[in-house]
C-alpha cells in the first residue's frame, strides 16, 4: 500500500478502477441512468445507505448519529464527444502513465469516484453527524436545481462541491445568466426595405448599445462579463425577404448580490433606446430551461445561476483549510472561474458552500480530458479529512 492508501483505507487501484468504469459509460445530460446504477451499486458495496430520488440523483449517506450534516456533490452527466478522431487517447477511458483519460475523467467522474471512496473510508471512523455524497443529474444543462432537490431532503449544514480546483479550496464563483433578446419587425420584399422593419438590422443596433454597459467588478472573482453567444433571424434563409424576427442570446457572468432584475434593467433600458430608430419591438428576459431527467421527471427552471462567495475567515473555509493541512495536503485558497451547482446551495439556498476537487479546471470539455491519478488519491484523502473535521466542529 502507498501512504495514501493507508490513510484512506481504500486501495488506490479500486478507486482508479471505479473511476475508469464510470468514464467508460457515456452519460450525456438526460441519459445518466446507466452511470447512476453503477454509482448506486458501488455505494451500497462500500456501506452507504443509498437512495435514488425522483430526478434520478443518487444519494449515499454515512450516518454516525446526531451532529452536523455535510453534503458532497458531484454531477453524473458530461458533455458529449463531438469527434472521437480528434482525441489522441480513448475518449471512453484509458490509463496512460499517471493519468486517467476520457470524457468526464475530470468533469466529473474522477472527482465523484474520489468522493465516494474518500467518504466511505469514514464508515467506522466518523464520531458524529452525517456525511452525504450526492451524484446529481443535468448539471451541464443548468447549474443548481438538481442539487437543491437533494439539499431540501438532507438539510445539510455545509456543502462541498467536488468540481476540479487543483486541490485548492474554492470559496466562490461567478454566476451565470442566459439572457434572451427578441426583436420583432415587419416583413417586406428585400428590394423594397422601406416598406418593412428589418429585425436583424434592428438587433445590430441593440448589440452595439449593449456594449455600452460597464461590467461590474469583484476583487476576487473578476468581471461580470456580457457575451453574445448566438443570433438567429427568421425566416432563415431569407430569400428576398426582410427578416421579421431576430433572437439573440447573451451569456452574462454574474457577481455576488446581483439579481435577475438588476441584470435585466440596464439591458432593457438600452434595448428600448436602440429600437427607437427603427420602430421595431423588443423584449429581454432570462431564458427558461425545460428538460426531462432520465427518470422521466420534468424540470423547469430559469437559466439564472447566482454567484456566491465566502470570506477567507468563514468557519467553513477555515475548517476545510485546517483539515487539509492536518492531512498533509496543501492548504491553499482559490475560486472557480466557471459556474457550479453551488449556485443552488450557496446562491439560492444560502447554505455555506466551498469547492474542492482534483484536476485542472482548464481541461473541462476539452479534447484529451484527463485527471492525474495522484490527485484522485489526494482528493479522496481530502474529502475524508474535510468531512471528519466539519462533523467534529459542528
């Protein structure tokens, strides 16, 4: 055994084998059922009390009686593989040297395996409280709602998001809002544009006007950017006709304290001003996600994931750092550059939340995605250390 195996009580080979089995089973959003079954079976084998809720979230609990409840979250779904030929390693999982490659190896089946094995090592060692590992659905579609369902049931005192942090403690993230702008004009033959209102031309005015909005700033999380991500006019293709409708989507990265209305107010003000030139009509709203889980349950939620941030001296942040230090792991602070399920627990529910996970977040959704095996082992130890300390602290 390595030193890490002794500390976790779990052979590293078992952890890596389980992570590899997860990666080998494709699980795009809405089709996580087979991976969920693997997770439930492994949790049961390792001694968890296992439940699967109506959305298909797999929830495993190690219970040592009265005391705090700490919830660890890792999502089951992954983005797809657009072209296997672009990969130099097997996108469905292989170990080469000291790395585990494949879609989801870092985002986030490797972290899920590390959390399951790390927390399982506490089965006979936890002094008090409950530790819950949630394998949640559809995070790649919309961040937060699935984990909120779990949190409503288990009522955690603190949450650890297991997304990649390079083993630093992430104490916050920017949020995300998908803003849908629709402009309506009046169709006419393109040889006589003066008889109509060109919705695409009017949308160009709107796009230019939105560039005037100065992005807010956060001292740690950075800028609250606004980025145009797609635009579509109707009819398409427009054959000798002026488009009567145009829809554009913007990605807005939000900062702590920003609400839906606060985001939309300056956009709507500039929208009205920009459309005055042409007489087109327009609207701006937060897009709505509506999807079916692999269980058939439907989820409808605004595509607004709040930002969140906890100061360095917050008891959860300080407790996690102390736990990692005591376990012989680096105790370093960081934050997420992307959005996570913490938008649900911290951003909407107000539950103290941090992030900690193996892997480099820059590998997310990339060709030849991988996670270092040494980081999987370190993360398993880290999850166990954080859970033990937080349940002891209360």
